[in-house]
């Protein structure tokens, strides 16, 4: 494990003594999405979670963590965040805002602690996969432990 670069996400888990596992995978620059990772690594698609970052009309940032095969329900997300408008953060702003790049955006260890909502589907699982903060590395973690680390709530977001 010493050859794997420690990311902010891993450091947070270790500092808080949260159990986790790591899963490396081959990066395909043409297919950075979580669905591709799940299929390529032969992992149940419902266990690989993607991190979606959105901004509202007040430029407030919200993070959504959901199974890779689903999309955020904008209607539900707007109601939960009390926003009139929500849109994906512009790709050019992702790294400056979160510290992460597309395909390696983890809900853990962002530059700031943004309000984070995890799909309530995660409560059905003992462990889920989320980005460890770099392309090619996934964290395998209990969703309740993830929620505690980032002060996230479980919500109906899909």
C-alpha cells in the first residue's frame, strides 16, 4: 500500500480512524465516469458512487453523492437545498472550488466543507465505492462512516 499516493480523503479517514479499503483501477482518459469504472472493474454498478458538484443562484456549492447509474433529480435537489436554480459546476471551476479534477472528485477532503447529500440508497449497502481523490483509486467505505466524516445527510436525491 506504500506505493499508493495518500490523498486528502485518505488522510481524513486515517486521522479519524475510519476503516476503509482501496481499489486501484486502470484510468481510461476517454471514459472517466463511474459507470465505466464499475463495468470495467466488474463491480456492481449500484455500489460505485459518483460525486456531483452543483452551484445555485447564490453561488452556494452543494455536493451530491449517488450511485453511478443515476442522475440527481434537480427538482428534489432544489427543494432540499432551498435553491431556485441548481446547475453543474463548470468544469473549469471544479479544481479551484473543490481541489479535485473530473474523474477524481471525492466527497472527502474538498477545499471547503460544502453541504453534502448522499443518496438514501447508500443506506441499503454495507460498503460503497467513492473516489479517493485521484483518478485510478477508489475508496471502499461504509456509507454511514462516510457521512460522519463529511457531516453529510442521506436524502432522496434521485
